[in-house]
C-alpha cells in the first residue's frame, strides 16, 4: 500500500505530512460481527482451529493445529493495525474481512 501525504519543507528539511489515517475494522463474516476485543477474536479464531502458541506482555501468537502459520496480535487490542487485520484475513479468507469505518 502506498502511504498518502504531502511533502512540505520545515526548517529547511523536506518531510512527509501524513493524511489522517482511515479507520478500519476486522469483521467475522459468518456472523457479521466486528471484532472489538482480543477475547472475541480469539474465540472466533479458536472455532477455526487456531490456538495460543506464544504470549508475552505485548503480543499473543496463535497457530493453526497441524499447520505452520502464525498470527501475531497485540495484547492491547487498541493497538491492532491494518497489518494485523490483513494477516488474519489472508489466513482465514472465507471468514474475515477488513472494512473501512
């Protein structure tokens, strides 16, 4: 994805001013449910065969039983970014999608 913005000079230095980031949400398609917490996302992923593989203070990693794929999710769900969302979507194409709010 290309980053949007405008190049401006500040104090003799050229900088990229970012446009306001669009807000996105991860949606579990079978129930049309927007994922609003780590617990809700883990519950939906668990029903698809994903289980906790590793966790620390910052992240939770999930792996699919019998596979090699990993999904990393920030423990603080407010730090979930589009890269995390698309990681979930790519590995669960028929169940999740990312939408603009």
